[in-house]
């Protein structure tokens, strides 16, 4: 197969990072950039029209996740939502312990760590090799000082699905607010706040074929929480700033579409994953390993480490760059700090040694990926690995 057969400039396998805007979402957004551009806080007709659009979107979103409209707060995305709930609950409760895990997104870890300057302590629950954290671990960790428990629904690097419903029962029984970052789960697996039992959750539009720069913080009515971003009366004085009307409309449409099409997307991801794993086993048996859950996580995320014959591991950063040259977009979880590439904190958190963590890449499928693209990836991967193995031998 030649690359031209794919009829595209590049193959995009990085949907856990961001997704293209769905054309149907774009159609929903454009009127708010052209004609319906009014400030939703203005008293004139243009303002009133956009205010109605916001509240319509709020009601739709609330219905889709089982919430009350009053519990939906529009933010700039998952990072702001995570910051707002952690800092807001600590501020409201005046308690000093935050319980989370070392494999959370940095949007949870970094604000939690920042609160150490204000006297807070962070309790990190240790995941197993699949990235799993049990309700029993949460139960044992909660103390009288616990302000909030924050654990993600689906891990963004390895795809682990946590038993959020069971963990929420533990937190509820001890009267501790429970927040879950559902950025990687919403639109992929069912997310209903009543079934999950959470007090708060975070959503980001650009992970579900919506626009960047818009997200949701759901806060259950009655949850102790103080607004984090101030300076305006928007969102019932819970999040100041001029409302992103186009983004809000796009988010509502994206959530509606991905919820309606969830089952068909999931079946598609399962088929793509089967094709990928079958090809890997056929051509690279003994030269790769799956990081995290093999078959109990979400099907659209798969994290792989590629090893040399002596099991030292290939350079994941170099593998990413070589595949990029071939027109294949993937990612790894490494971060460049002071000129040095450090292993993913998620992979280190599940116990991988540095050489395996550094040799890893993440493939994350989207609804428009095809079996032919997976086959093209496998074809190019073979040549890239052969070249890299020759260089390192």
C-alpha cells in the first residue's frame, strides 16, 4: 500500500490529545461568529439572543449527563475545571488533605501540589500495573482532614477505566466531595452523574470533536465549593468572564453527537484495536509490550513500548519523530525538562522502569480512522523499527 492510497496528507492517531472539529459542530458554531455575536450580558436583542443560546445549551448538556442545568458551569476547558474544583473545595471546606493518584493529568496534580504552599498535604494512592485504584484504597486513605478526592474516570495515556461508582459510594459514606476528570471518558463510554455518583466532574470539548477553549465543570448542588475565577457575574457568579457563546454552542452539539453515536464509535475502535494488535503480534512478537490494561480499558487508547533484543527499549521520542517523517501522527507521554527527556509520570506511576517508559508511544483512535490507516502504520512501523534497531545494535 502506498501512502497516497490513504488520500490524506497524514494519518492522525493522536485523538486523546485533541480531535478535529466535526463539520456538524462547525455549522452550529459559525452563526455566533458572524451574525449572532452579541455579548450574552448585554440588555439589547443581540445579547438576549445569545443568552438564550447559552441557556439552551446548558439544558441540553445537563440532560445528556443527568445533571440539573444549575449544576453546569462553563469554563475554558478541562484544566480550568480541575483547578477550579480542587482549589474551590479546599477553600470552602478549609480542610487540608487532597487525595489523588500519581497518574492523574497534570491539571489535577499541579494545582494540588500548589496548595502545599497553603498548608495542604497530598495523599497519592498507588495504582497497580494496570493503572487501577480500588475503592478500598480510597476508604483507607480518607481522614477527618480530607477536603476532596480527585480520580480520573479514564486515564489519558493508558486507557484504564476506574470504578468511579464504587469509589463515589465510599466518599459519600464519609461525606467527602469526590471529583472525577472525565475528559477522556465522556463521549466514549457512558457518563451520567447520577450513575457515577460524583459531586463534580470535568469535560473538555476539543476531545469530542468540539472547539478548543471551552469546557464544563459540573458541581452537584450542595457541594462545598467557592468560585475560583472572579471578576464578573457570569455563570451565576461562579465563573467570571465574557461567555464563549460559539464555544458553548459547539460543546453542546459535540456532546450530543458523540453521545448519540457512542456505540457505533466504540465498535469501530474495537475493530481498529483488533487490527492493530493482530498486526503487531504477527510482525513484532516479542518486540513490544502493552502498557496498562490489555483488554479492560477503553478501546481507543493503546500504549506500547518497543524493546530491543536485549530488552533495553528503543528511544520513544526518536520513534515518534521517525513516524512523523512517514506522515503518521502519534504521541508519547515524555516531557522535555531542562533539555532532558523524562519518562511519562503515568508510566512511572504504574511501575515501568525508565527504559521501558522512555520507549513508549500512545496510539489513540478517532471516529474517522480506518483499517487501511492501521495497516499503513504497521507497514511503516516495521521499516522504522528495523532502522532504529540497526542503529542501536
